[in-house]
C-alpha cells in the first residue's frame, strides 16, 4: 500500500492477519509454559522477550529493531557462533 494510506485503513486491512499472528504467538508461548516454561536467562528466550518488548513499544523501525534483537552480537559473529 502507498505510504499515504491512512493508518485506520491499514489497520482495517491488516487486522485479521495481525490478530492471527498474535494468537499464534500466544499459543506457542502457552505451550512453552505448559512444558515447564523457560528460564529468564535462556539464550533463546532473551531475543524473544526483547522482540516482544519492541513490538509493545511505540516508535519507528520496529521490524529492524526486532531483527537486530535476534542478530548475533559482533563478537559472536567473529567467533563463528
């Protein structure tokens, strides 16, 4: 859609897709909880938690910031991790 599309129109167009993804994510997190949950220090949980925080906050470039939350730090990239 063009950048000039009003936010309300975009929300109306994307509402069902967003709803579906949010419910799917909630279901996955529920399954993890039922399986015993995850430790807050688990390296796989940390970027997920940070990504959810970014999504919940207002601000530009959420997609880029979430992607960066899942990216390896430069030190790990250099070490091949």
